[in-house]
C-alpha cells in the first residue's frame, strides 16, 4: 500500500465518530491476533480477512463458477441495466 493510500485511510478513519472508530480499531486488533501464523492479504466483500491460501481458494472457486456459467460478464450486466457497454 503506498503512502498516499495510507494517508487517505488514516484521514477517513479520523473522521469517523468515536464509537465507530473504536469498533474499527478493536476489530483490526482482534483480526491481527486471530491469524498469527498467516498474513492477511485481502478481505472478502463482507470484510472477512483472508490469508493468501484462503484468497487463492476463493479465486479458484470463482474461476470454476465462471466455467460453469454461474457468473455474469460486465457486458451482460451493462446490457441488463441499460448501459452502453462500449462507452463505459
């Protein structure tokens, strides 16, 4: 993560109400100590921390879902929502 990104994140955290900020820091501390042997490399859409092994597993599962036709392309989604895919 570069310095600008970190600065932005810290500025955003500083703007949070005290209770929300406290909850965020508490969650981050718990996540850090919950995974002592595995470095967190990503987070799921729901905010669950993922180790590299878990992240790679989710990628493989996603690729399999696409191969089975269980995903929607950006072009299909654009058409469905009435956007011109070529001009996104």
